[in-house]
């Protein structure tokens, strides 16, 4: 079973910084991502962007960069809120979408990050919305 980790924005910046430094294949334009995610997080009612947790999952241990063998690192997926979008122009129903980003993470850094509890306990990390789009819970 692949581990899930809980990250704050500072962790994501460090993961990407090390991916760039080591020349790993999976990196992201961190400033563009930050702009989008910050806007979406704010629209969900969070006050302090830098204290919001994001879920990350280990996909695989990877040992290549630019097609050549290299030190082991972890390919991870990070989920960010994608905001709220109308399903159809005629409908008042809404759907919460998310942005999934794949990054290559230094193995030692990944192992040092906080592991999430079992899936039964993870539900309290995800904000819930009522039918009328009111934020029901934010942790």
C-alpha cells in the first residue's frame, strides 16, 4: 500500500526546489500553481494559505531522470482544490473539482514528511459542502 502524506505549501515548494536541483523529470511552475491554488483555497473559506494541508500520495519509487539511471526518488501525486464549478449553465448544482499534480520528490524528504492516518480517519481533512454551497467544516 502506498503512503499518503500531509503537506503544507512550504513542503511543496521544497519538493519542487529539490526536483529542479537534482534534475528530476517531474517538476512544476511553482509560482503559477501557487497563484491558482491560493485563489481556490481562499474561495473555500481558509484564512491562512500557508497553514492549509494538502494530501500527497506515493505513486512509485523512480530511478531515472532524463532517460538515465539515477539515485532513487519518489514519484508523488499532490491534490489541490480546484474550486467550485457549475455542472451546467442551467443548473444550480455544483461540483467540487481538484487539481492533481505529479512531482518527483527526494526520497529522504518524502520519508521525513508526516504520514496521514488510515483512510477511515482521513475524511476530516477534506472540507465538506452542504447542498446550498455552504462550507460545513474546515479543519
